[in-house]
């Protein structure tokens, strides 16, 4: 019997986290981005939903890598996908390469003590004892409950004055840390990690944090520890048929793990086996319906400097896209029907629910950028906005500047301050602003749906007879009428961020729907 969703769907969003190794599965990820995800976006949009595919192999900054935050960012995005989109939320692509194994970012006190004991037995070729290296790079955080040891940023300043943002000095330190870890947390122990994989609760085994690849760690959180994974988690396995035809392992290192020692290069058979164990565990966990498998071949090619390398055949991509689209469509359509109560809700009730979702999404976006704990400074600009809201100017206030200079955060902070002031004064309860961050939701990206959403919200304050129009010109006229109905007791304060992000459709970027110099005294419009 299918298990029930562990979490309700609060917003009509399908957010799918894509997990894979990087270099070897580019063709598959590119094919999905070009062929499948746009069609799923269209399917969702036609049913009042939004589709988001999250592939962080393209989106984790180098700064986050220097601070060892890559895995934390991945886990946070995966968790957000699971919270926003109970089904589906995870798609994994696996080849023959096990992939990058990150140093653990956070370890317990007991684990650190075990590493200290191991470090005492490790000899290094540097002037630093292994124990000193461990203590310099893992520092105790007593603010955590219970205390933990955290891996320090490569940008930290140490007495040796070395620049650890550079590869050479960092690789030397990393090699020492891995020697310590490999002595305290034996890689061989990874083989038994799936013994308790059938248990759907709890954290992954400790050895996973120390020895598993980044991709496998994501899979534990996205599939192996998810109670209803068989209902909605998808996996694609690609097997290379002709690895043995290549006598030089370095030629195919984008597709398999290579072990180098004493000038000898060979395929890392241990990691190859771990990848196969991972696939077998997923087959047992997900069942045949949610796993798609294909074979491919490597073909020799030359790099720009005539260096021999290899590429992968792509004949299998058509079937991959068809399989993923078909299964995703089945799951998404079921979610759409469930969310809209099998499409039987009354149109007015559905419209009201859609408006609430729209408001919540913009408020959430604003809180994340304008909250007191995340916004600092810009007092002069905030005062200018407050002064504008209190004067009798008939013109909109325009906040402009180069991309990335903080306009969105400034407007978000101004709205947060205004809402707080209104909440603290019962007499100004009707002074709550309207807020839209253009581009954050599908309805805010096009002028027709943006105006419709604003007029729908304003009708809650100033009820009107008749149905809401679907015509852009009529909606624009209604918005002006709402502005004219503003009073001292019920002012209209509208914040619109990123007008440049509006679609060209219906002349939205012409901005002729904005009342230049015609705002009545109690209507205010702040735009960026």
C-alpha cells in the first residue's frame, strides 16, 4: 500500500533537487535541462504550479568551497525541496565514477578525540606534526549543543602565513587530514553502511560522513532515509561498457575514479565497487518503476594540446529524457490533482487560495532579504523611503542602481519596517503595504497576471462588483481607480521590485500602467 505524504504541500511548487557527479554526467544533465524540465515547467504552469529544478553542480560558489560550506548548502537546498515539494523532490544520476569525497565539515567531540589518537601515530613530511594540523583546522564550537568541532575556512590566517586558498599548500594540509581520517575511520568500514539502510529514520551511519562521496551523502538524505522514497524519488544509472579498452587510466579519468601512487595510475577498484553497492542499495530501496538504466561507450578524442582523452556516446539520452518525463509527469499530475482537490474547488475559492499563496511567497522572499538579522546599514536610503511615504508627492519613488547593489534587500527591509510599525499601532492596521518582487513567482513576471493579483488583493480592501477582468487595459484602469479610493484611514502603499524583470508581453515593460504624477495624497508607489 502506498505510504501517505509525510508532509503537506503548502505551496503549488514542484522543486526537484538533481544529484550527480559533475564531469561524467554533463550530457545527461544538459539533456534534462534542455528537453525535459521546460516541458515539466509548462505542465505545472498550466495548472497553477511552478516547477524548479535545482542542480547545484552549477551553483555553489568558489567562496563557499573555500569555507567548506558546499555540503551544507547542498543539504539545505535538498531539505528546502523536501519541505516545499513533498513529492517529487529528488532525482539522482549515477555513472561509474563514485566522485569527490569531502572532508567532514562538522564532527562530534568523541570523533575528534578518535582523530587525535590517530594523528599521534601519523608522521608527516612537513614541519607540522599531524596533531597540530588537526587542531589548527578543526576548532571546537562550544556554542553548539552539544559542542562540535568545525572545519575551518581556507581563508583563515595561521602563524605560517601560507595562503591556503591556493591549491598547493591546501593539498598538502588536506593530504595530512585524510591520512588521519583514514587511520581513525577505515574506508573498509564503508562496505557495511547499507546493513541498516532499510530503516527510514535517523542520520546516516557515521562512516558515511567521513568516507562517502558528496553524491552518496546527498542520496542518503534524499532517498535512503526518506520513508516514502519508492513513491517519488527517481534514479538513472549509466553503465559504461568498454572501460577495459583504455589502457591509460588518465585518458578516462572524467568517467572513473583514478588511484595514483608512486607514479602508477590505475582505476580505483575499491571506489568502483562502492558505486556498485550504492546502486544495488537504491534498487532495493526504490523499486524498478523509479530506476532507469542505460549503457554507453567511451570514444577516444584529442584535447586542444593533442592530449588523448575520451568522450561518452549519447544515443541513450533520448530514452533517458522520455523515461524521466513520463514518470515525473505521473507524479506531478497526481500532486496537482491532490492539491486542487481533484480540480473540483469552486473558482472563487481557488482564486482566493492562489492569492494567499502569492502573498506568502513574496512575504517569505522579503523576510529572507530584509530581516533584521540579515540587513545592515542603508539608513539614509531607508529614511528617504519613510519620508516619501509621509509626504504628499503625486509621483512614484524610484530606487535605481546597478544590478547586485542591494535594491531588492533595501525594499524588503523598508517593507519589514513599515509592517512592524503598523503591527505596533492598532490605529494603523490598514497601513500594511502591498509587495511584489517581480520574477519571484510566475504571476509576478507578466503584467497581466501581476495587475490581476494586485487588483484581487486590493478588492479585499475596496470591494467591487463584477468579475476580475482578464484584460490588461481594464486591469490597469482598475488599479488607478483603487489608487483614487485611498484615504488617510486606508492608504495604499505598493512596493514593486525589479520592473526590468517584467516580460515584454502585453507591453508590460512600457510602464504606461504606472500613474506618473497622478497619485492621490494617500496612495504611494515605490519601485526599483
